[in-house]
């Protein structure tokens, strides 16, 4: 993976965190639209590019996709869903913050695994990189928002945000050592299952709690799908 790609992957959650620091009034409607766009983009990349690659390399690939899907469900018990837009604006205790950090870091690590082998993904690599990086911006925003309502001071929050931003790039570097083994395809299948869960959760949730999507959200979804096709 190129240096600029690792920097992009690292900088995305940091930029989201910085926005949370300086955004006086959090516009949740715009925040949800960004999530919808990134969710549609990730969903399209996963289905169109990752799934064909996964199922071409093993009959048991579906089992690992399911495993990744259910691992993400477990991680959400720790993160309380902030990876797809849920965050709480009140003071949190130590155990809650530790659980969120652990779950979100593991989730981010899974996200980075498919980016390890650019040659295998070919033209899809850049699209996936942009999609995951875009997804990291709301994650950094949500994580920082939670930490700002905690007992932590701003320098401590910045350190935590920086360490969190290293999760996905670290996964890329670690998974790179397994690209010539079958275990690498297992990792990609599990990561794809995780991405499938997060992206569909973003798409099917709405602000009202019903299944009604406003025209702005539909437009954001269409743009996300369209961009994934154009950048492939």
C-alpha cells in the first residue's frame, strides 16, 4: 500500500474528530446524509467487488462472511452503534468509554484488512480505499463527540483519536504478511461480512425510526452507489 493511501486512511478519522471539536452546533441531519452516502458507497463496493473475489476463492467463503457479520453484531454491543451514527451526548463512565474504544478499534481493524492486497483488488482498490476512508470520518466525529461529553481533557481526547486512527492502517500492514495464504481470504471474507452489516444498518435506519426515507437520504444513497460505479 502506498504511503499517501496510509496517510489518507489515518487522516480520515482524525479529520472527523477535529470537526467535532470545532463544530459548535452538531447538524444531525447533515451528519445522517454523510452516513447514508458512505453506507451506500461501502455496500456497493462490498457487493460488486469484494463478494465476487471472495466466492471465487472458496466454497466456504459464505461461512466466513456470516462470521464477520455476527462479529460486528457483537462489537455493536460494545460500541453502541456509533460506527453507523449513534452517539450519546451525556457524561459517560470509564467502563462505557473503554467498551466503545475497544469495539470501535476492532471494527476499524476489520475495515482495513481488504485494503492489504492492492494487486488482487486491482481497480477496485481505490474505490474501496475512498469508501472506507469516507466511512472513517463519521466514526472519528462520533467517537470524539462521546469523549467530549466525558471526563477527559482535550489533549487526552486527541491522543485517543490518534491511536484510534492507526487501527485500520495497522490492519493493512499486518494482513499484508498473509496475502499469499488462504488465511488472507478468510480475513477478507470476515471483513466483508462486517462491512455488509454496517453499511446495511446505515441504509435501513432513518431519523424517524420508521422505514420512510426522505428525498435527501434517497439522493445521498443514489450518489453513493453511482460514485462507487464511476470509480471502479
